[in-house]
C-alpha cells in the first residue's frame, strides 16, 4: 500500500480545497445536529439544489462519472480526495445524492442511449432528484419478495402496490422502481425496473418521521399508475440484475462519514465533564472505552485503504465492502453508546447546555445511530454474506 499522493493528486486536492473555500457559503455547512442526508425542510433542500448547480457549473459534480455522460472522468483516488475534502469542509450532502451515487450509475450500466441522454444531465444539475423504490412492507432483507405489480397494458404498464422507507421521496421528482412483471416466474426472475415520474397520477407520498423528529423517509403508494413502456430500465424481467448494480454502488457509499472527528470530540468532552466529582477522563473505564473507539477507527481506515488498493490494482471486489458496511455502522452505534454513558443528562435534551454546547448533535446521533445498521442491508445480512461468501461457511 502506497500512502503517498502523486504531485498531480496533491494539485487536484489543492484545487478542490481552494474552490470550496472560495465558493461554499458558510451558512450551508452542516449543522452537526441535523441529519445530513435528507434536507430537514424544503427551503434547505432548494438551497442545496442551487449549491449543486454551482458545483456542477464548476465541474465538481459527477466526479467519477465518465466524461461522455457529463462527469469529470476522475480516477478512483481523485474521487477519494474529493470525498475527503468535501467532508472536511462540512459541505452538505448533495440533494441529487441518490441520483449521483445509485440511479445514475445504474442508468449508465443498463439504460438505452435515449435514457442516458434524457436522465443523466438532469441528475448532475440537480434539476431532477431521485428516490430509490425498492423496499416494501414484506420485502426488505428479502427484497426479491417484492409484490408491487406492473401489468403490461399494450402501450404502457399499470403499476399497483406500495413501497416503504423511501428516503427523500418528499422532495424527489423521480423514483427507480422495482416491480413484479411475471408473477409465475421464480421470484428473482419476474422483477423489472422502471424509471417513474413521481408526478404521475395515482402516486401518493406519505412521510414517516424518525424518533429524532426528522422526516427522512416515506411510504409511497401506487394506484393504477400508468408508466410508459419507454421507462423500462434494462430488459423485461431482468430487474434483479439491474437492482444488483444499484445495491453494489449503495454498499460502497454506505458507512459513517466522520467517526474519527466524533471520537476526538468525545475525548475532549471526557476531559471537561465531571463524573462523581472528577473529569470522566480520570476514570480508567472511560479511557479504555474511548481508546478502543480510536483503535477501531484506525482499523476501519486501513480496511478501507486495503479495499481501495484492491480496486486500484483492478482486482475483483474483496470482502472489504461487507466488512466496511458492517464495521462502519456498528462502530457508529458503539460511539453513540459511549456518548450516552459519558454525556448522561446532557444527551437527553435536544438543546445546548453550558457544559456541552453541541448536545443536540449527540442527542441526534444517539437516537439515529441504529439506522445505519439497517439501511443498505442490515448487519445480520452483512454477517451472512461474510460467513457464506467470504469465509465459505455452510448456509444456516
Ligand atoms: C435510514 C434508512 C433509509 C432507507 N432508505 C431506503 C430507500 O431509500 N429505499 C429503499 O428501497 N429502502 C430503504 N430503506 C430500507 C432498508 O433497505 C431496509 O430497512 C432493510 O433492507 C431491512 O429490511 P426491513 O426493514 O424490511 O427488515 P427485515 O428484512 O424485515 O428484517 C428484520 C430483522 O430480521 C433480520 N433478518 C432478516 N432476514 C434475515 C436473515 N436471512 N438472516 C438473519 N437475519 C435476518 C434483519 O437483519 C432485521 O434485524 C432504508 C432503511 C433505513 C433504516
């Protein structure tokens, strides 16, 4: 593993960092208390869309998309540098995040030329924001059990059914929808993917509110929704393969953004917060817990770099994808648990206190950390994948 960056890569970092310093409005930078993936209100969403347009005009969106589809065609390392700088600047997750990271790459892989021309530029410029319509009430881990139907009506498909946990659908214009098109085929083989305009009559989006009060995701109902035949993505009844492309990109982009910064802040807090009349840092149990979290962050970093090295060498994806998804989200949960033990009453109210000015951040983290162990494939499912496909253990 080579930890040095080439002069070109350093120049790329400097250029992006300089551009962010000059262009990123400070009031757009993430408020740590807020959920950083779906905007908390429409006004924030609209401002983030304008920000994405500014970034796109300067050539900083779709960094790893091929140039022929409007991207920058950057190398993998440049994409990593882009992410490091973007996170360090505390810039907001781009509103077209789902389109840029999941739907766009799926359309590039499976779309017709017309579909690529129609959809990709609008994703890059935040003119159209996408949602991912995969999960249903009885189809999450067992996604192939999905029941939303699309019936061939000659010149269109008629869609009926329900999706759930659809992140950001309250703002989205389009949805990548998985449907059952052949109810008689084995369950993985009768699925098709569609690109569906969320303004089509018959679609209802209903919010689901998280325990933090934030509206992250939604239920989406489809009642006699007419979807043009041209909106089929990939071949009919090959939707499972299409969805595998999407999920591969999703697991790659899943995982905590700032675990190291969180642990560093907890260490600072432990030195000032009193437990039994002395700073918590004087208690060897706290020091041990915090040291373990710092060690786990380092282990996570090197596992990530090992995966990156493999990709750079053009080797097939290794076990790192599932290991990173599993350990990243479980580490986030452990950080939240230690934060709760350390902050005690300060973590119970969603308001700053003199001792912990950033208490709302921790209130939200502690409540929200578990969601990462569920989204993009639960921890149990990741363990199954590691056990069966990586370690070659017998199926349970
Ligand atoms: C924050 C968040 C955002 C999300 N956003 C989206 C989105 O935008 N679009 C979308 O389509 N979906 C989205 N999801 C849904 C997510 O993909 C599902 O929640 C996830 O796949 C789990 O499915 P489920 O909730 O139906 O749980 P289930 O599959 O019903 O699982 C329930 C429990 O059983 C365990 N389990 C299930 N099967 C097995 C097994 N074979 N072996 C061992 N244990 C098992 C699970 O690990 C879990 O603990 C989101 C979820 C969250 C939390």
